[in-house]
C-alpha cells in the first residue's frame, strides 16, 4: 500500500491527525495494535482546554461535546477549613470542558469511519524502516496474519507511551527527560451523581484528593497513594472513607455522594519527554513523545495541539513550504515544557510529602494562587491554556 502519511496509533492523536490531514487534502492510513472496541473502551482524560475545543469546533467535531460535555468556568481548591473557587474567566482565562476521552475518541472514530478513512486495527509487530530516507515505510502483520507494508512520504508515531515509533529516532539525536514522582494516583469511577458543580482539588495532610465528573450520573475521583500500594489493598469501603475524609464530607453542610465503584486502578505519576519530535521523515505526536502527570490535565490537550501543528505543517509542506515542518519539534516542545512545568508545580503544591515544613510551604502556595490576583491569573492561564502558536 502507498499513502502520503502513515499514522501509527488510533488514539485521539492519530484519529484527529488523519481528520485534519484530510482537510489539508492529504491522504493517510492508520495502523492500530488494538481492536476498535478496546480503544473506544479505554477511560482516561476528561478535561479539555478552550484551545482544544476551538480545534474541534473548527474541524466540525464538537457537536456532541457541546451537547453532552460540561462547560466549567473554574475549579475549587481546598484544604481543611478553607474552600476557594478560582474562576478562570474572571481571572482572564477561558472556560474548560469536562468531556470523557472515550467520548471524544468515539466522535473522532465515527468521523473517520464516515469519511472512509483507511484504518487497520489489530495490527501486530509494527516496525518502521528508512525513516531518514525520502521513502520511509512501515511493516506489520494484520488481523488475519498477513504481512503488510505501507510506503509513505512521512510516518507519524501517535502510538502513545508504550509505542514503538520513538525508538526509531536516531540514538545520537535523542534526549529523554524524565521525572518520576514519589507518589501514585488511585483513580476510580463511580455510578453516582457528582457531589460538586465544579472539579475539586483538595490538599489534605493525609494526601491529595480530587473530585471530577464525566456526566450527570458518573463521577471520577483520584487519591494520592503510596507508589508501592496495590489496588487489592483498597476495598471500596476504604476508598470511600478516605475520599470522604480528604474531601471534607460533612464540613459546611457539604456531603460526598457515594455509590457503586465501577472501575479502579493505580497509576504512577511521571513526566517523560523525548526530543526531538521530528527526525527526517519521522514525526512524533501526543503521548508517543511526552507524558505528564494528569494533575494538570494536559496530556490529551498536548496531543490535540501537536497534531494541529503537524497537520498545518504537512499541509504547507505539500504546497512546497517546509518551514513549519522544520519548526514543528521546537513549536510543539515549547508548549510541552510549559505543560510539564505546570503539571510539576501544581502536583508539587497538592501532594503531601509527610514533612510538616513542606505542608506549610504548600499551604502558602495554595493560599497565594487562590487569593492573589496575580497568583490567580497565572493559575487560570495555566489551567485553561493559551492559544496554539504556529511556527
Ligand atoms: P494514546 O491514547 O495512548 O493512543 C496511542 C494508541 O497507539 C496504539 N499503539 C500502537 N498501535 C500500533 N502499533 C504499536 N506498536 C502501538 N503501540 C501503541 C495504542 O493501542 C493506542 O490506541 O495516545 P495519544 O493518542 O497520544 O493520546 C494521549 C492521551 O491518551 C493522554 O495524554 C491522556 O489520556 C492523558 N490524561 C489526561 N489528559 C488530559 O488532557 N486531561 C486529563 O484530564 C487527563 N487525565 C490522562 C488522565 C491519562 C491517564 N492515564 C491512564 C494515563 C488521567 C489518566 C488516569
């Protein structure tokens, strides 16, 4: 098979890229290791920056988001005895949208199927070849066990954190920046209406807790846990008791709604950034190039920003101008590092270390961010995001 752009991975980055490329008049083929049902069933992110929503609006992909998503002007930040609303709009930012990644992936996938996109699911043993030549290609084994080969002008690795494309960046060029955090997140979904009209970020001496939502009947929670904890040590009763304590259920007439827990898992917090995001005819986008801790809710938004930059760059290249493609890695990484900084500083302000001195520093930081106009404006901008800068 031959195409202009071979895309590895049918997560949000790969699906959106193929959609945006089509609008640039560029054909692509997607290969995905998993089944379509598996990809659509994966729960993950849930918060979209205004700039991401702008991209989806412009691409004609946001009808369901505007119908079923929840627009939020801000968040609550709290610690024992104090609860403050940070209104992003009042502080110069823009609203964010709560919309499950699985819903967005479904919208993207439906749009690709409707457009007749060539997509191959259940492809194993994907390997990249000759990415530093002008005739790169990839090989794999399709769902029926047949070997496939796709020749392309460029290959884009949208294959997430566990993907293979990153390894095709020349070792001599590659730099990897990594920080492992000394805590993990226990995340769980519950079939229970949200107990709050906005997302709650709670500092508590025992550890961070977060309450967010997916719909009027599904709530999402995260708890800071020890990195050595195993999910089997967390019964549903223990989870609810800990969540209620850390979120201050019963304080000031606020009560946590509890109910059936439908999914729970433990995720280590880490930041890992691979540079550059382009080498010759290979481009990386989304989690294939970078993962950041979910505290700042930036991962999905970075994936959307990357492919927006890349589609524009490949469109210009097709018309004879390679400058945006040459600038892609630097442009994307500028946004990535800003998101990494926010994810780091926001995580550091909220996750307790067990050191009473750190506790006081964190509380001073949270007090400043939520009461000072300067601190609040910075938090609003970092949370709600800035427009995607091209070039
Ligand atoms: P994905 O979604 O991982 O998709 C990559 C796809 O590539 C496929 N693949 C391969 N295909 C072919 N051959 C191979 N060898 C392959 N290897 C892998 C995979 O099967 C998969 O389908 O990456 P993508 O598209 O870059 O999208 C990134 C986002 O999924 C990720 O950044 C977010 O989920 C991160 N994230 C959050 N981001 C936000 O913006 N806001 C949030 O609130 C937020 N919360 C979260 C999160 C991530 C979490 N976890 C579990 C990592 C909360 C959590 C708990």
